[in-house]
C-alpha cells in the first residue's frame, strides 16, 4: 500500500501540523503588530513632547523679540512725534536718523509711520534700516483715519506670514502730540514689522529632527511652507485649522512624512513639524523588519522541527495503521510489501511494541482462521461419516417379517442423535422359531454404534447357527470381551427364542432389562437373571430360562432408558407407569408401540432427549388349531438353575 | 447428582445423591480418580439417596473398580434402594462389588476381610 492510498484519517501528521503552524503564525503576527503599535505610539509621544518643548522655546523667543521691539519703538515714536513740525530739510535729516535707529539684527525690520494730515488724509512713510523706502497713501497698509484715531494704546497684531513666507511680528504705537491748547491728540501711528526669516532655522536647531521642516500657520491660512498648490499640503493645512493639534501622515515630494502640530501664541498661530517618516520610524521599521525575519526564520525552524517530530513519532504508527486497516478488512495474510517489524531501535518504543503485538495478533487470527477452516473441513467429513454410520445403523435394523396369522411384531426407535447405542433384532431362526434380541451399549455416538454394529451381526450369526440364547451370549462375550474390557465398554443384551408352535419362550440375559409380558390386564416382567453385561468378564456364563406364552399374549422389549425418561419435574417414567400402560392398552403391537411413544412424549413434554428403542411381539397361538397346546402354567418360570440366583 | 466425600480412618465414604446417569457418572469417575491419587484404597459408596442408576453409572463404577483392583483396593456398596438394587443385582454387579445394608456394616466388612 502506497502512502497516497492511506486514508486521510490515518495521516495524522498533516491534521496536527496545520493548526499548530497557523497558531504559531497568528501568535507571532499578533505579537509583532502589538509591539509595532506600542513602539509607534511611544515615538509619537516623544515627538509630541519635543513639539511641546519647541513651543515653549518659541514662546520665550517671542517674548524676547517683543520686548526688543517695544524698547526699540520708544525712540522711534519720540522722533516721529516731531515730524509734523519739521521742514523739508529737517525731515530728510529725521528720515536718516530714523533709518539709523532701525535694526535688522533680529530680522528685517520695516517701520511704517502713518501721519494724519490737516485735510484728514493719512500719509504713510515706510522705512527700513537703510533709508526711506516710500511715501504714499495708506491703501497699501490698510490703515484708515478712523483706525489711526482709534489706536490709543500700543497694540500687538496677530503674527502673520508675509509674501516671502517669513513669520512677521507687528507692533503699533499711537503718536500723540499736544495741540495749541496743550491737549494731547493722536496724530498718527508708528507700526513696526519684524520679518523673522531665521526663526524657522532657529527653531530647527532646537529640534532633534535635523531633517524636519518647522512651519508656522497663521489664522488667515498663510504659512511658511511652499504655496498650497500641493494637494497633500492643502489637506494638511485644512486638518491643522480644523483640529489645532495632532499628527497626520502625508506624502510630500514623493516622500512619506509625518506632521506633528499644535497651537501657540494663544491659538493665533500654529507650529508644525514635518518629519520624514524614515527619521521618525526608521529605526522602528528596521527593528520590525528584523524581528519579522527572525520570527519567520524561527517559524520555519519550528515547522521543520514539528514536521520532523511528527514524522519520528508517527512513522512507526503508519505500518500499524495499515495493519489495523487490513485486519478491519479481514485481510489476515501477511502483506509481502510490508516488512515484518524488527527489533526496537530505541527505548522506549511503545509504537513499535504495539506493532509487534498487532502483528502477533494478525498471525494468531490467521492461524485461528486456518484452524477454523480445518475444523470446518473435519466437521464436514465427520458429518459425512456420521451420516454414513446412521445409514449403516438403519440398514442393520431388521426388516419387516412376513405377515403370519399367529404372530405380529412391531418396533419403534427414537434416536436423539445421529446414531444410538440401542440395538434390537428379530429374525426367524427356523420357520417356526423367532429370535428376539434387545440390547444397549453403555456408550454414546460412534463408539456405541461401533459396538452395536459388532454385537448384532455376531449374535445374528450365532443364533442362526442354531445356538441357544445362553450359548450365543457366551460366545459373543468371548469374542467381544478383550476389546470391550480394554476400552472400558460393556453391552447389555437380552436374547430370547419364541417357538411359534407352542409359545415356548426361552431366553438368556446379559444384564439387560427383561421384557414385560401382558395378556389383558395382566402385566408381569420376566425375571432378572443376575448375569453381567458383555465385555466385563471373559468366562461369564449365561443360563437360560423359559416360559410358555398363552395365545394372544405379548412381550414388550424395552431399552433401559425408557424407564428413566424424565418429566419437567425430573421424575422418571418408571416401571409402574409402564405396567399401568400395558394393563390399559391391549391392542396389537403396531398400535401398542405408537401409543407407548405418545405417552412417553406426553410424559417428557416433547421428544425425549435420549435414545429410545422398544418393540413388541404378540403370539396368537396355533390359529389353525391342528396342534394341541400343552397344559402349562404361563407364569411358572422353569429355570435351568445353573446360573446366578435372581435378585 | 451430588457427591460428598468423607473419611472414616483408612476408608473413604462417597455419598451419592440423585440420578447416577450419563452426566453424573463422569463427575463420579473424576472424583474417584482424584481420591485414588490421594491414596484412597478402601471406599464405601453410599447410594441411599440414589433413585436411578443407568448403564453409564454401572460402567463408571466398574472402571473405578478396575483402577483399584491392582492397587489392592476394594469397593463396598451400601444402602441400595429397591429400584437401584434390582438393576445392580440383576446385572450381576453384586458379584463384583459386595453390598451392605448400611455404611457402618460396609466399613466393618473391610476390617473383617482384613
């Protein structure tokens, strides 16, 4: 049987390996995922902490810048307050002085001086650290007369991002002058703007993410990053404006980035940091990849180990399973393709020992099946021989005698088995002498049949030769004695000869039950002679006795088992029951034996369990009446008195 | 058939009860064979409670007697019921195994013959 022919239910290794492997893969993947998520969260938390530190640093820097601007604004305001009273030459000198005051040390500084004219118009004068840049209308600075007059105290404007994407701080201070009446009035505004181009670089220097990009986003949607034509950046801006703080992933310039952002300056400005993903999670990704490769290697190693282990454990079970399957199919012959199990190669090897035991079981079953086949053949042969013995025994039974008016004989045989140990015979020794033989072998089955098949023909021939019953039994005992004595068998026989002319019945008995004689309601049993059965003593003699029957008188020869037939309560049929039966039934022998068997059957409650044999002889006398009968007493037994005393 | 065995000095007393037929004769022979192995030589078979004896019963008794004969053993029968005695005596077995009216008489007969 090839491995592919082994049913799946026997291929245990596959059924066991698959769920174990799936379980290991699942556990490994779960551990990696949980570890990755935990590490990623830790990294993001670290990034948020860094951002918080940046916000703090920027706040401090912002305060510093504001203080610097506020201090620098004071001489400017004092100088500008003199502008309405200066002539043209003085104005030029004042412009030069003002530009000298302006400093670019913290970024490009632009100062707008907005003055209210007498006609109510607002004039704007713009300066940088070098010169007066322009003088014009306030439309470029969005200052109106009302707004100028409304500014009464210094004001910090919200941080903005200028066109050059620089963060710009703006501080405005009102310019107050006294009129002719000495009343202070607002004559203009001095507004200074500080464009901090270096601010992002300064912030970046504080951050551990060297490749990160720090950006500011103002409330009006302007930021220090490139213009919003990039869709991912536009989405990022919308997300920052919507959520104020958090993290977001994006692809920028074909590279993955992680953006971390949070509000600052009271929510008027957002600080963000774009970090390349490889800088943020590069180590984690490398570690994850390394762990994945190690886990996969361990998994493959575990799978191989599991496969080897299951192969080692289950390989001895494969031939055992095949052997069990063959036993289940009834194939008990040795499989030439499967070698017999040799000695165990290691200890302990329970599977090997189990296979050896199963192989022995197969051999025992095979041997038992062969034995059963042989027993069946022997039984069939014995059955044939028994059938032959039964047929032979039946063929040895006496044939029906020719019908004569002065005599009638009827026999009945019930065989419980195939053959029985009862024997009977009746035949004519001479035209007017009827020999009657009734016997029983103290054995069952074939031994009994063999004994009876030897005794009956022997007695038949001895009686036909003219011997008297006693002599015939003596000769038969001498022939039978040695073998029967050696085999511990014995045969009880009753032999009698009826003279049909005068009714004289002469008999001898070898330990057998004597027959019953009946006439009308008179029933008597002939006497026991006290002689031993055949086969016990070689020189046993069998004295003869004789009686004279009356016309119409019957003799019933019975086997020993008839009187012992038991009913349901275990009571034997008994001699008294037989006497009563004979007293009530005076019919001819044919009807008599049938009625007797019916009564025995009723007594036993069914067919008797043992062999039963009996036959009846009725002598009707000289029906022609041409021969005178001698006047004898029929019950007077004339004994030869040479044998044993009657019991 | 029930078989009870007891000892009376050198002799054994085997008391049988029931029917001494085909089936019980085998048990009787086995019992006697085992007792002979133990050393039984003199035995009284009490058949007071036996109501039937078949030819197989007689044969088993005969076989036991044949085993004891070369061992100088003897078998005495006692307390035969009429129907059993009729068969026992009528079959000539009383010439092989003497019968006695009771067990004590049978036991005394061993001493007398000794």
